[in-house]
C-alpha cells in the first residue's frame, strides 16, 4: 500500500524539473537587483525627485570644483583695520 512509483499512471506528471544553472543564476540576479532597488527607495515617496536632486548636487559640486579664482584675484577679501 502507498507505493509512489512513476511507472504507475499519472505520477510522472507530478515530477518537478529544476531549471538549468544558468537560468537559475539569472533569476537569482534579477531578484537580488529588485530587492536592492526596493530597499534603496524605501521610505521615499518620489524617487525621481530624489534622483534629480542628486544629479543637480553632483553638477554643482563639479562646477564649484572646476571654477577657481580668475587670475588669482577671486574670492573674499579681508580688511584689517
């Protein structure tokens, strides 16, 4: 009683085949990327706005680092008096 053999009718349909290693690796990579994106945007209502602010800040920092005093005469002057 209770024999579970694939040669008995219908049991072969219940066998689950595992995906090949390459497909499994792709699925795991996609799931990891999705989790990372969800974690990075957790608590943020408008992720596009945050990205725009980040880019603007980077551009501002880049601009301020490339801009220097022209002829060595830029910047604030201190008066001693």
